[in-house]
C-alpha cells in the first residue's frame, strides 16, 4: 500500500505529515523515529518533522525545500543530507548540537558567511557543499578562496567535500590539490586538462551516527524478535512432524501404498 498523500505545501510542493512519517517508518510515535529517508519526494514543507525529537539520521535530498525551520528542535540529529534542494540558509541547524555530518551540495548558498551558523556546532566534522560526481554545487564554491574561507570559519572540520583536511591522510589530499593546480591550463594555447572526477558513487562516504547506541539497541531487539519467531516456527514444525509420524505408525502396515 502506498503512503497516504501529503498535504500541499508552499510553492505547490508537498508537506510532511504524521501519516506520511508513520507509514514510511512503521513507528506509532514520531519521537521513536531514529532514521528517516525522504529523498526525492518533491517536499517543500517540513511540516511536523520537528516533532521527531529522537531523529539521528535524516535524508532530505532531492526535494524542493527552501528552509529548514522545523529541524531546529532536533537536538539528537547526527547525520543530515539536504543536498539538491533550494536552500539559501542553514540557520536552523545552529541548535543541532550533535550534528556530525552535513551534505548541503546543490543548493543556493552564495557566501561563506551563510555558514557562520555552523561555527558553534562542537561535533561537526564532515561538510559537503560540492559534489562533482553528482554535478551538485553552491554559488560560493565558485570562489577561488572557497576552501580557505570554509576552513577558517569552521576549523573543527576534518573532511570538506569528501577530502580530508585534518589528521591522517590530509597530506595526500593536499598533494593532489597541488598537482591539480599545476595542471591548470595557462594563458598560452595548448590542450586543456580535463577535470578530475571522483572515484566513487554519490553517498559512498556518507556516515551513519557512530555513537548511536540507541540505533544499535533497536536493531538488536528486532533481530532477537525475528530469531525468536524462527525458533517458535521450528518447534511447531517439529511437533507437527512428530504427530504425523505417530498417526502413520498407528495406521498399521502401508504396503498397499505405492510411492
């Protein structure tokens, strides 16, 4: 059965409703939802999403969102993908104190100053504003000083656009950037160097909340329930076989039957 139709939202888009969330997750309480994938649904209004107070992993990519207001109440949110929308600001995320990974490629962020709201997030380590493989970017990425500006504004970042800037492996990425700069075409005529393309598919490096013990506990609980059902079915099958054997043995010789 398809999910119930969403209510019309702003700009003719769709709005998130409690019925939509419950039908896609199977949860009766919005606060019980931990992971949510709402990719490519044409959403323009986040509606009641702010009531999912336990949400830790959220994918809103490929919609028509222009603001993230309801996300301001999601204090447990650790991984967020809002790529390929129409966002001009990220201010509501300033209160998402547990946010670790943010993908905002393919929006309308025009200046590094629009990232200032992320400066107070102590856990933020992964930020993507540009995704060459998916051909997604933001206007601010066109500036030659884009990388330096983002690193100065958000010094706690370890990975920007899929490239490590701090810690083990950062020297390799710096070497690649230096080589890429040396291959840029000069003013003299000559063959133009082709732009390097990423080696993996979009979303390959997206992280899940590593500290999420609640997600692990829920997965273990579901596994134990499924395992218990298997044990019950096995016991029922064994009982049925035993009864069948007893009936056949009490029926006498079966020489008249041909198998």
